C-alpha cells in the first residue's frame, strides 16, 4: 500500500495538501461576502465550461434535475439555438482564457442580457469589464481541478436565490466533506481509506458506470485519471450500457469496471446494478463499487467527487507520476487558434 513518503515524492507541487483542505476551502468560499445573483423570469440556464469548469455545470444540472428549469451544458464553441431573453448563461473558466468559453460568451451577448461569469481573471474578466457583464473573481488554488470546491461553493453562495437547495443542504454538505476528509486525507493512509482502496483496485483501464444523476462523479473520475495519472478511462451510463456495452465483457480485457451508485437510486436502477453485479460475479470479473451517502443531492455528489479525486492523486503516486503537470493540454492550447467562430455567419 502507498505511504506518505511516496505521495510526497511524486506529488511535487503538493496537490494533496490542497485536497486535505477541501472542506475548509468550501466553508470559506460559501461564507465569503458576495453580491447575490438574481435574475427574474428564467426558464432556461446554460452552463458553459470546459474540463473541471464543465464538471461544475454537470453538478448543477443534477441539482436542477427535479425542477421545471431547462438546463443545457455547453462544452464546446456554440450556444444552443434555444437561448432567448429568458435564458441565463453561466460562464465558468477558472483560467479566464479558455478559447471555447470566450467564443460562447461573445455569442451570448447577442442573444441574452442575463449572463454571469465566474473566473480567476484573464481575458474573460477583461471582456466582462468592457461589456458590463456580471462577473465574480474567484482565486485559483493550485490548479483548476484542485480549485473545484472554491468555485463550486462560491457559486452556490452567489446563486442561492436561484438554486433549488436550502442553506442547510449546503452547510450539511460542507460538514459531510469534513467527515469524509478525516477518512481519506493524507493523514489516514491506511486500509480504512476508501480513496486508497479505489487506488489499489485500479491497474488497467477503468470503465466507470453511472446512473443519470451521478454523471458528474463519473466524468470527474475520468477527467482526473486522465489529468493526474495520465491514464485512459471510459464512462458509460449503466442503463444504456445494458443495451450494448455489456457484450464487451464476453471476452478477456484489461478494462476494469467501477460502479458509481447512489443511495437513493431509482428502484429500476438498483435492479440494474444487482443484475450487473451478478453478471460480473458469475463471470469472475472483479469490480469496484462506490456508493453515495444517504444525503441531499449536493452532498452525495461532492463527497463522491472528493473520494474519486483523491483516489487519482494516490494512484498517480502509486504509478510514479506527478499529478500536477499537464503538458499535453498546454501543447494543444499553444497550437489552436483563438479565432472567434460565429455559427450565424
């Protein structure tokens, strides 16, 4: 099993120390005094963001899933054609320089006046100042992915008049993050650490199965395995995979199944998990199950993200990879144009 010396050796920029403080960062971000965001007559919210910023949009999509507000997620260059005067566009770019997000922000100015940006600065902050767009400057902590709770809880704070959560829901999620921290942080590198157990399970290519409401967890695990451990990972919706993906298990593979399960999953989803687990057992296929807490939707998702994120940091050290550098991403950014693309031209 991994030990603290190996973690310190390979995590040269000490990402793990930021994760040890996630609950504190979440609390401080939620308690910071911001001007609340409030727009009237909203029936459609578009969350715009790439990478870790995009996962924030996925999480909000799950939070809004039980409301009548339509949610769109944009991870690319174009706004949905359904944007109108009753649409709120939420733009998130931790760097403030994400090319795709800047392109969508420029389009948004033509279609709605209801825009809010969350960034640590960069070109997006400059655009907001020039165009009188509502924006919030939230400091980056270590890296965009490590800044997840800083941005998420700042946004929960700022959007409290819009989101379908009570303040107690948010505070409960922070308290439960603190509980989770004691179980998975770097001071508890033991066999009781669920993040470390997940790390020890991974050796091939993880295939992460999820139900609709927990897509943000699966996406986050995939993304952090790719960024931190520089390893391939795959995600599949468990219901859809029952109609195609399951056949791939009929022959030997280096792929490893990980099941992301919710305590309050629909009874038909629970039935599906049971069928799949029995299938794996009957065919001697090892799998790893991670189940959410018995809590509100925010707490379920953020606590699972905390576990899977930390698992990828541990896994990086296990395979002797520094989790912080992302040279390939920087290569792409340096070699793409920042040209604005207008879908109407």
